[in-house]
C-alpha cells in the first residue's frame, strides 16, 4: 500500500489540485494487507470492489513531520520529511 501526501505553496490554497500542488512525501506500508479477507461490495457500475479503511496520522517531531499509515489499529508504515516554514513566528 502506498499513499502520497501533496503540498501547496499558495498563500490561499484551493480545495482542488492545481499546478501549484506538488507531491511532498510518499508513505509505503511495511506490511501487506490481505485483501482476500475483505468483503467485496458491488459498485453502481455493477463491478465488485473491496474497500480498505485506513487513517493517515501526522506528528510534529522537532523540525520534521512524520506521516504514518494506520490500519486495523496498527501502524503499518511511516515516513518523515523536514518541516518547511515561511513567515514570522
């Protein structure tokens, strides 16, 4: 499983992706997920799908941001990136 976090450097970012939104960090799970144990459901188009519910957690650690993937109450992957600041404190 892999999830990408995107960043925008606009002063007033929009709620949709534009050319100013760039990939910031990619988080990959350290473990595989057994999708065969997830019950399929039928979509509006009649195709069977499986839904994986997971959470992304962000933690500030000193001057870095750590992003973690949580699945079924377990942390299955993380990645940290240096924090970037702009402006006055």
